[in-house]
């Protein structure tokens, strides 16, 4: 569901990237290539960030030990 919302906000990201295109894509001189790069990056970059948050970061956390703890005896 979060991935769907991320892709649904494609136009918002596109607008933000358009406003900051001179800072983000300063190295692209051709306008058509700059537009294509901005349109492509406006859905790929947010999706990669969400995938990092949902899938990759939990795998980097240390796994909980599966060894049983000490047994407490009732007296």
C-alpha cells in the first residue's frame, strides 16, 4: 500500500523536481534530455527510497537470537 501511494504521488515529485531542476540536473544541458531524466527520476527515486525503508533496512538490523533463554523454576 505504501508503494502504491509513493507511485500515486508521481506528479507531486515531478513538480518538486521541476522547481529544483537547475540544482538537481545542472549537468544536463539539453532540455529534452533534462525533461526525460526528470520524469524518469520522479518515480524511480521515491520508489527506491521507500524500498530502502521497507525492505532493506529491516534486513540490516541484527536478528533476534533463537536460542532459548534460561528456564525459571517456580518455587
